[in-house]
C-alpha cells in the first residue's frame, strides 16, 4: 500500500501542518564550526528523463538544476567513497517556496543494510539549502527516500549535501522558542543598542530581548543582532551598534574597573593580580544576513564590524565583514590600532582594497572566527563553512601591556549615512555560537 494514501485527507492535513510547525526546529539547528561537507557521487532509483533530471544534478553545486523522481519510496543515494562520520544532511527543494516535501533519511556502511536516521521529515517552505541533523553515524552511503510533496508525487531536489566530522562543543541545539540567554551564556556580557542604551548583564542573562535589535531567530534559534545606519551613538563613536561588551565581573558597576576586564600575560604582576582575566580567546560561529546598501560614502557601504578587542581608548582589533551591493562575496579583514590610534589594515579573505575576493564569504553563509591573545601575540583565524581556515598572527605594541582589554561581539555598523527612501538601511548578523575564555 502506498504510504501517502494509507491516511485520510484530514489526517494528512494534520500531519503536514504539524510537521511544518516543527520543521524549523530541526531545519536550523547549528553545527560545530569544524564540521565539513563531504564530496559525494549520486545515484537514484529513477529520474525524470524529460528534463534530464538525473541524480548527478543533485550534487553538481548548482541550485538551477535538479534531480526528480516520481512516486512514494523513490530514492536518491549519495556515496561518500568511504565511511565517514555523518551528522547533517542539507537539501534544497525544487519550488520549495511553494510546497513542502516529505522524506526519510537513511544511512548505510555497505549500501545494502540501511539504518533509519530520520523518519517522515517535512521540509520548510523555501528554496535554499535546509539543514536536517541526524544522530552521528559512521556511513559511506546516505539515502533520501521520498514521498512526494504537498502538490504532487514528485521528489525534486536541486542540491543535497552530506556534512560531518569531529565536533568541538560548538553551539549545540538552539531552541527558537527561547530568548538569546536561553541558548547562550550571557552572564558576563552587557549589550549596547542602536538607541545608545545599555542593558546590563543581569537583565541580559534574565531573558532580555528587543524585537528589532536583539532577539532569537525563529527558525534557527540563533542570536540576532541588527543595527540601522542612522541612530544614536555612544561616546567617542559616530556609528550605531547592537553589540555585546564583555563584563568579567558584572556585579562591579564600573566597566573600566580591572575586575571587569583582562590584561596581557606580559603585563606587570601587580596589574595581572587586579584583572578579571589574563590573555583571552573569543570564538564565534555566525552568518552575516544583511549589510548596508546605500549611503554617501562609497567605502563604507556594506561594511560592518562583527568582533572586537577594545582597550581604554584604542582597539587592538576590529574584525570587518565588507560586501558592496555589486559584490558576490564579502571580504573579511581586520584593523588594528597602536596606542596613538594609528590604524593598520590586515588582509585575511581579501581586504579593504581587495573587495569581492574569490575566497570571500557570501551573505547568509555560515563562518567562524577565533581571536586569541597570548602576551602581545594576537592570532586571528577565519573558517568559512566547509572551507579551510585562514590564520594570521600580529604582534601588538608593547604599550598594550598594563592596559585593560575586553571583547565585543555583534554588529557595529560602519555606515552612518542612509539614502534609502524610507531610511531603513541596516545591518544584521545571526550568531550560532559565542564563547570567551581567559586561561
């Protein structure tokens, strides 16, 4: 008996409706930053010969081609070439913005004996790659068994990717129903918002959200920061921000107190004994969802800072993502100040004068950064999802010894003009993990 028609129409409607509500909880669960995509070949039980929609079209890297197979139980099988640790399947669906698909995910080591990894999964309603986590399994083969969609009996996938690898703690499973503090440890952060107000660590850790500037993404559970081009700014800045500021001892009211900040291990013993930490590492996994697209200064359009180390009056690092409207990919680079506030640009994936790099990061693409300071040696690592890491080291001036330092993360909009008709230009980023440690 065909699986689809074994149920009444009312039961099918109820199941699909429930699945559509639950799908976002699975679709956006984030993965560890060092998981990677496995190369794979594909075969299928059947395909639509009219459009030459064979299995290879599901693994050709293009969302403009597709594999299509008709009927309940029609399958697409991916071969990884050898057994791998598999934890995530990504699928993009043909016409997925107007219908949902139902399918099973199965794994196998030999291509004959199959284990059910996910049963009766229903897609969300969009055309992009959607993520479907599975229990970690050693598998050479992954099979998608389709049961059609809400419009017809066809199973049509534009791309399928298999991901996995060792995990490093990452962000775990994020709950879209919780405030940011329900998914992230925000007990030692405060936040500055685009109206220049500050929310202290106690309120932030207690579940604070702002519907426009700081909230949980309803699909992925990520922590969302947005900041308009035009807004209120803090002292000594002309740019708006929705940005966390590290507070290592938030019970101490003064942000400039030694207890709320950290120092380099090359600082004097007396200063180190007063500080809230010595040396530090901040790691984040994020995606930049939007950058500014208008303004009066061309070099500032599309530019945003997503991570910083700040000192009393200068910044050892400002980590930039920079994508102009005409660029297909954004550059990632950093600026670093000396104690006289003289800036030096350091290229990573492109630079301020090397925009739209071929190895850049697209809007909506997940990537990670790590900023580590040991003594005066600062190491910065950038890792695009599925790509290799780029690491740069930079020696800080000795003047940073005995100066208090603190991490910042979020969006610090670097465009202070807006030429859109409704003055709505803004930046937005979603964080899937954020940690800060001071060994």
